[in-house]
C-alpha cells in the first residue's frame, strides 16, 4: 500500500526565516510526486511534479527536491503570503488509475 | 484558460437527505476525480471518471455515486446523508494522455449535514 507521511504537521516561521518541509513516501514504483498548496477552505493549487531521484524544480521562493525515499520543499526567505497548508502526493507507476495518495499536509504560518 | 469549476460553493442539508454536487473540468481534460476532505483529515479519494465511465472508486459506501456527462462535466450524488459526510468535496481534472499526471483542483463544495 502506498504511504505518504509529511512532517512537521505544523510549522511557524518568522518572515525571512528559511526552512524545509519533508515528505516521506513508500510506493510500488514512482510515477510522480506532486506538491500542492492549499489555502483554508479552498482547493489545492498545483505547484510541482517530480519524476525521478535527483530532480529539482523551483518557483519563486519554493524549491522541491526528490530522493528515492523522500521529497523536500524548501522555502527561502518566506513571506506571510506563503502561509498555507502544503500537500504532498505520490502516484504509483503500477496500474493505470493515476490516483495519487496524499499526505495530511504541513500547515505553514509565516509571521511578519 | 478557465480552471475547474464546482457548484454550489456551500450546501446545507439534513440527515437522510440527498446532495448533488457538480463539477466542470478544464477544457480538454477528460478525467474527473472526486475527493472528500473532512476537517483535520487528508484528501480521501472517492471516484474517478474518464470518457463517461466510472474507472475506480475509493473505500466509500455505495450511497456515494456519480456520473460523467458527454461534455466531461461530472456530478457527485450522496444519498441518505449522515453527519459525518460533512466535509469539503473537491473535484479535480487531468488531461488526456499518460504524460500528464498532475491533477488540477476546483475550489470545492462545502457540504454541511445537520
């Protein structure tokens, strides 16, 4: 069974204080690992897809990296508007369902 | 390009009633997924529709059902509502083709069962 564990559950940062969110996963062959941002009461917003170990992707203050067992979402010099829940999901390469397994997310609060 | 749309935004029902939630995917996307996100829990997969057919369903009772129309829009029906069905229901769409794996989500429908 595919599993995704995100840590920490909650993270409080001061504006400008860089940090990383972790996503550990077990999957029977990785088709893709996804990062989403979700604001309260809204639908998740797609951020990145990573496909293979060693791959990195960047968007503004966010950088996602991937190893064979985990992914990190690095946040550099965060701003209050980066406050949100960040979700990680994995999709197995076996079968054709394309149904991802989601973690419970990391709730990030950035204080001004 | 318009994103995934869902209606209604909020829905209030009482126990035992039926709820119907609607979703329109991004133009050109043929797959529609439904998820339940209860307070404090992660996204739980409900149903997957592609080309008008139900392709897979999650671990939910049969009173959760749906369909996909020829224009690829979709409907989720929840019969005999229970208090624990209160949640944010999210619809996502994915483009056709195996090279496109990421899903794009709508804003959700907040269902409250009293």
